[in-house]
């Protein structure tokens, strides 16, 4: 319990542990273990099987029929956002990484995922004159917050500064949801994030008391690939699909574990309060 609680309150430790369990680093670690057995022990046969397992695993997670089949059900839970008759007050774009480099254009300083999310957010915002664009994300060790980098590109694309709201300290979706809830309250909100991340994001926002309209974007998995050299050759983009599936699966497991830990602590605190404060129990 203490171990899970420590991870719960240490953002960096959580990220380090989760990164080691991603498919590519995990299979590479397994492969190096197999090589070590071959080179430094007499268990060469076992080492060969371990290396073979690692190589087969790398092939399979980079294989389109497998990666797309894993990711597509996760991405297609929510359809693309379509205009509605009701008014929209806020459009919130969740952050997803950047670099700071004066020698490249601002659009290249954002990660591909962040740029796709931002353009979708701006597209939806322009459907509803008077709505505000909420941009979130912390600095991640760089000199500028991710929210500010998003705003820089949004301004370049014609979004007025007065219609942009920045959340510059939110590190993850849990914090983004709770910071947004502070001023969105009961107003209408559209939530823009990657299709694979939408289910987890909606869970966090609903637990914070909000009920946003989903606007999924950055769809990666496709089934309409007909060229055999594209479909059956292992590629990095298919590896990315498997990684997204596994990342979101771990994120869901983390949500369940986090809620169990916090719920257990709340129950223990309530039990302790009854024991101390209730005269009938003394």
C-alpha cells in the first residue's frame, strides 16, 4: 500500500515506471537479458529462446493487422464532433508535448499529436463565435509551458489572444480536469484529445464534476490499407499504434488502482474519525 501511495503522489516516478513497461523498451530489455545469458553463462539455449521471443515480439507489435486491431476499438468509441444547435462556452485542448527551438517554425515545436489536437480545437471553436479556447500543459522541464507553446501557434493561426485561456501547471489529465472545473463549472465544454485517450479523459473530467462533449482526433488505426507492402511490412507507425494501445491500457489500470488506494484511505480515515469523535463508541 505504501509503495502504491508513493507512486500516486510522485508524477516523475509514475512516468519512469510506465515507460519501462512500454512494448519497445520491455522487449529490448528482454532481448538484452537473453544476450547476457548467451555471452556470460552456460544457458545459451535458454538465452537463444529469450532473444527469439524478443525479436518475434518486435515483429508482431510492428505488424499492421495486429496493431490496428488492438487500437481501433479504443479509438472508435466516440465519433467525430459535429455541430449542434446548443451554444458552446469552452473548447479545451489537452496537451501532448513540445520542444523549444528558435531555428524551426512554431508548428514544428509542437509534437504531431499536439498540433493535430490544437487544429481540431480551433476548428470547433470557430463554429461557435464567442467561445473560449482552453489550452493546457506544464513546462516539462523546458523554459516555456506547453500551454504557452500551444497558444503561440493558435495566435499565429488567427485566434484572438482574448479568447485563449492557459492552464500552465497541469501535469496530467487528472490535474487538467480539476483546474478546468474551477471556472467552467456548469457551462458547456467540448473536450479535444486523441481518440485513443478520450475514454480515460472523459472519466477524469466527469469525476471532477464536468460533463464535456467529446471531440476525438488524431486517429491512428485504419483498416482500409490495401497495398501489401504497406499492410504486411513492419513499420514504426504500426509500432506507435501498439504503444498507444498499451499506454492507454496501463493508464486505465492506473486509474482503477489510484481510485482503489484513495477510496481505501478515505474509508480508513472515516473509520478513524468515528472511533475518535463518536461518544457512543468511547
